C-alpha cells in the first residue's frame, strides 16, 4: 500500500510539472505576445479589454504557482485538486476588484463584477482544470499498465515457483534411486535435467519466448518424466519448423504439459500418451496439449492455480485476442487448446551460454 501511495504522489507531481512546465523560448514568446497586446490596446484605446486579459492571467499565475509549490512536497491527486480549487476560488474573488482598479484611471465602464468573476472562473477551469483532468487520466492509464506488467511478472514467478520445486524434487529423488540401481538411466536423467535448466533459466529474464524454445523445454521435461514413469508414459511433440520463431509467453506451454502429467499420467495406473502440437488456425497460432490419461476432473484441472494464472496472463498480454479451452469427456482424451495471435521474433533469441 505504501508503494502504491508513493507511486500516486510521484505521478501527480510529474503530471503537474508537465502541465505547467515551459521552456525559456516559450516564456519569451509569451512575454512578447503580452507586450504586443498591451501596445495594441493603448493604440486602439481598448484599456478595458487589456485589463480583462490581464485579469484572466490571474488564475494561471496564482493556480500555477500554488500547484508548483505543493508538488515539491510529493503530494497526491487529492491535494493537487484541493490546491487548484482554493487558488481558483481566490483568483475568482480577487479578479473583480483588480479589474476595477486597472480601469479606474481611464474611466472605462468595462464589465460587471459578476461577468469578470464568471470569465476568470471559466478561463481558469478551461486552461488548468481540463488539462489537469486529462493528465490525471493519462497518469492513471500508465499506472495501471505498470501494475499489469508487475502483476504479470509476479504471476510468472509464482508459476515458476509452482512448477519448479515439484518437478526438481521428484527428478532429484529419482536420480538418486537410479544412481544406485540403473546408473545409465541416472546419467540420462541428469543430462535431460541439465538441458532443461539450460533452456528454462534464461526465460526467467525474458518477457517473451519462442515456440521453438518452449517446445525444447517441454521435450526435456517429458523425457525426464518418461524416465521416471517408464513404459507408462509415451509422448510426441510436433510443430512446423516455420513456426519456430513465433512468440509464446515463457512457461505457458510448460504449465499445460505439467498439468497433463500431474492430472493425466500420475493418477492413471496404465499407459498414457501425451501429444503436444502446434499449427496455424487461420491467422492464429493453435497449440494443443492432449493426453489420454485420467480425464478431466472438474474443479481440479479447470480451476487450478496454474490454469487460472494462465487465463489471467492471456487476458493481460493479449486483451481478449487469445483464447484457452480445456476439453474432455468420458472415454475421450483431455485437450488443452491455446489460440494466440501469430507474432514472430526476428532478432536473435539464442540463449547465452556460459563460458
């Protein structure tokens, strides 16, 4: 909560500075216009109009000065609006007597006090209140975007924390067992574990991965699970090579594959086949993870933390342009299906290797 309040104060201060900030060139140009307007008013004998123009500058000077003074204190939007309301009210109250004083020497009739107050109030609201409202709306939009990005990062870390311990503990326990009873398979398991980590760890620092990298990661994971489950688990991965550079959120495919193993393979005593495929579906990328294991269990597969996390990431990343469906019925395979907008990475995406 403290971080959110601090961020709100910083955004309010930045918005006010952007709204009222002027360069030296802009200030000089404005001063030149003011002098020109004054000379024209004297030449045309329009002192009342010049006095009105000067009075209209009062809320700009008074409200602007007040806002610039309070933003130094790192205040929030409520204080900004309160300061604007007070200084605008003070400007409206001071404007009529100042206007009368300005035109007293030239004996001009000019505008009434009510007219002057209304003009100054309307001008101040138009010049300051409306731009400030738009600046606040923009700051709120940027703040929500930052929060959404932070939430995505937190969700990814939570997803990694959910998958990695369960996977690593089982793998290391099986490796220790195989080291005693089947050293060759133990070496195979360690090789796949090293390859898996080599692929997975760099993705933790990336906002987006590729289909090729995520399929490689899923392949190493399924190879490890095949050693663990033996003949009970068979698998197949298939995607067109030309789709290898298509973008894919990190660990999104792994979440589906891990779910297939945990909820499809583990509960079923017999053999289970897991198939992972990707293809074009119109102008979208379609990814399917299918297993003929224990079947879809309502309340476990469909509403689990991992899949709820996946749906939230899809909404945040693609704003309704991506869909996820989990399909299954008695006697039929369980299918997790993703439809994503087709985007490709054109820059080099090879993970750095340790020297």
